[in-house]
C-alpha cells in the first residue's frame, strides 16, 4: 500500500503538471485567434476570455490521456534512473503488478475524461457556437468597433458608428457601399465599374427586433445613377437600412456540440463516429496504464528520458488510428458495430506483446546469469 500510494501520487503530480502546460499551449493559440476577432470587430472584447475558458474542457479532455501517459513514463523513467525500480523488482513486484497498482488512478482519470467527453465538452462546443453567432449578429452594426471603420465580409462596404449605448441605439452612422482598390478616375467611370454606389449619413439609428434592418433617423442618402451619371441626394427623417446578410452568423451545431443522448437518438454515421470518439478517451487511459510500464523500462545509465520519444511515437500512432477510424466510420467504410474496437484491440495486443517480450528477455538474462555463475564455480 505504501508503494502504491507513492507511485500513484508521483504519477498524478507529473500528469497534472504536463496537462496544465499542454492546455496552456493549445488554448493560447485560440486566444490569439479570438483577439484577432475582437480587433476586427467580429466579437466583443468582453467575450474573449469567456470563449477561451470554453476551450479548456475540450482541450483538457483531448490531452488528458496523453498527459497521463507521459506523466507515467517520466515517473517510471526517473525511478529506473535512480535505481528505485531495481529495489521494487527485487522485492517481487512484477511489471504487471505495478500496472495493476496504478489501475485505480487510471480508472479515476478515465471517469473524469468520460465526464468531459460525454457531457462537458458538448455543452462547451454548443456554447461557443451560440456566443459566436450572437457576437457576429451584433457585429453587423459595427457596435463592437465604435469609433472605427468596419469593413464588410465581402469588402464591398465600410460602416462607421460613432457610439452605441447599452440599448442598441447608435449615434452618427456613416456608410459607403461599392468600395474598390481601383477607386480612381471620375465618378461615371467608378459607377460603370460597379464601384461607389451609395453613401449613407445619419444622426442616429436603432436595430429592429428581427436583426435584419436598421432604422436610421435624420440622415442623408446619396445614390449614383448609372443612366444620368449623377448623384441623387435624398434627405429623410426615417429610413430602413438592410443589414449585411452574413451566412457565417447562422447558428448551426455540428455533432461535437450535440449531447450524447441526442446522438444516440439520431443514430446516423456521424453520430456513431462521434460517440465512439468520445468513448475512446477513457478507454485509451486504461490501455495506456498497462502500456506505459514496459515502454518505460530503461537502463540507469541511459537516463530517465531515454524511452520517452519512442513511447510518444507509439502513442501518436494510436491517436492517428483513432482519428482515421472516425473518418472511416463517418464515411461508412467500416460497419457501425465495429466502431473503434478494432483499434483498441490492436493497442491491447501490442501491450500484451510488450509484456511477453520483456518476460522472455528477463528469463534469458536470468538463464545467462545462472550459466555464468555455474561456469565460474566449475572453474
């Protein structure tokens, strides 16, 4: 029990430290992306940290098996380098018994991974889609970039909003439609080429409840007529302006944002592939618990990290097989009942082969040692 608590505590500390570092690295890339969205005015600056926090469960659930595997390898590698493992084997603890001692820790982490994969991650993905859709819809007004010029997604127009209050009412809107980098020559040439066609200047405005129209008050509208080659000026007290129809603001949820029970109800190929993908994380933790012990075995003089790189390459092959298996299951090239079980079976078979190879190697060493001792005695 003392040995079990000692090894499990060391593995847990190493795994959590590695998990925190990896999560920070992966989330930082998303943070840069969201900062760029905020600079472009697609989302508000206040939503950046909320969106980034929603990425943590998804990233943590994906990286937890890898963090546990690397933490296990580094812990055993250090024990081999400091000759602690020689003492543990000397008291009769085999590699398989060592893996069994770590099985409760692996089961606990598998439950955490399952909770993230089946419940928290779908909610987080759904929430990201919802927030991005709402922020993109609000960005049609340029409200998140008040005081700056905001270009439309098709780069055809620019809108400037001086200010906007909490109720959605804006003050001083200026809009130009039909912009182009070739904006030169005289007005008639610009109009014939489909360049500047309309200029809008209003004192105030507010968005309708459906979000598709903006009601402007006390403004002036300039439109260029291709027939006459002149600008037409219209002054108004109230004017309905249609907002940009941006398809990216539509709120559509992919399978990763759908709840697990809903995926079971749908039951199509993509739903089954997503369910097997969510199930693969906790199963892989249990398999890696047994696989890490023989892969971490090293000689003291080689250092505690000597077997880390080959072991990580083996894990990457396992992870790539799971990713390709998801694509094969979604395309219908493998039957639904088979799922990812054939990949887990390959991993378990390789795990058993490593144990058998290590046992045979140990038996040969003992035989050679006994033979050497007999030879010494005969001499």
